[in-house]
C-alpha cells in the first residue's frame, strides 16, 4: 500500500509534477503559457493556496506554496486535471498527460528551507542547461520581484474555455512572501544572492562539461512529443520533507514515522468495524471519503 500523505494546515511545500514519458508537453508557447497560468490562478483562489514561486519547464512543473487549510490534494487534483485536458486539447491529443505516479510534495521545515527551494525553482531552467538566466525562460517563471507584490489579473484564454461558461473572465494571482523573515528587504536580498549563486554554479558546471545553453529559441522549436535524450537520471529518491538543519530534520522524520504507525493502527481497527477509531492529525482521504475521526492538529 502506498504510504498515506499527512496533510496538515499551514504546511509549505515544494510541489513537482512530471509529464508522461518526460515528453515536452508543457513546452513554452503563448497559448500553453496562458492556459496554465489561468488554471493555476483559478486553482489557487478556489482552494485558498498561497503561492510563493512557480516554474513550468517543458516536461515538469515546480511550485512552492503554503497550504493554510489543508487543501493540497484537492488543489493538485483540480490543477493537474484541468491542465491536462486544456493542453491536450490544444495539442489535439487524448493520451495520458502526466506521469502515472502522483505529484511530489516535499514539506519544507524552516524559512531557510523555503527560501532555498524558491531559489532552486527559479534557477531550474539554468540548472537544466536551457537558458543562461532564469528570467530568460520563455515559459512560466515567477520573477523574484513579484513575490509580495500586487496581484496580477489573469484573463481567461479564448481557447478551450467557453465564453459563456462557468469559469471567471479573469482571476487575480498574487505571489506571497513566505513567513519567517525579519523584513521584506532581508528576504529579497537573501533570495537574490542564493539565486545568483545557483545560476553561477550551473553555468560553471555546463562549461566544465564543454556544453552550451540550449537557448530560448531552440526550446520553443522543440516538438511537444519530443523528450530528453537517454541518460537523464530517473527513479531517484522521493522525499517527503526537506530540512537543512540535521536535528530538525530528524524531528520531522520522527513525526512522519509516528503518523504512519498511528495511521496503520487506526486503519486496522477501522477495517475490523471499529468506526470510532481515531486517526492521527493530517489524515486526508479517509476523512473526506468516509468521515473517519481524526485527532486535532496541534
């Protein structure tokens, strides 16, 4: 049985989802960018998600977000489903859009971990050898100076969505500055420094390998059905938490292990017909689907 996710309110995550067979189904294009951004804005508003950063590469998506109301699974299901239908329709295809495994959600434990993952997401196009600086990426990429700024109004695309349909004509999308920093200036400065270091490291690595950045024009010229050359690392670890502090990481892993044990014990009782079995805080699917009792989050 797949280990259950613990979904606690107020958790900040690095969320990643990959396209089927690593294909470039999300290759940057004007129509694709508009559809994804609109759906992301609608999903964030509907499920009250606080977005911090995003980057949509040709065959995968990275989001850093905070989930104040424990809605991450519903948000992800809505976003992934609607993106798949909209982009597939624009490409004239019907096959699976996303890789068969579910989305990855890595819970970030400290403000420093959140900032590090935001910088990681924004440096991703550079680390992948696509463009020299993240700001040059022709796909969706959240500029650092938008974090904590005013919301942008995202218009409903003219393709796929009916003009007289139920979807809103426009929806605001705001990038929220994460909590835990002394000041706006401190966050902005640390993010700029970290992002610059990651981009420089990626450029140095590429030069040592005697390779060049692919460039925005080449990226946009790729076919959506294309995919990377063989040799890309696959089937790596699937972490559920990220924490640079060793002891805080150990504590977080311990809490996750306790959740798994308590969940299995409660599930075993529930399957025996004990309908008042108490599940641990963060139980999601059984709570929604079957109304099981859950302990309150502390």
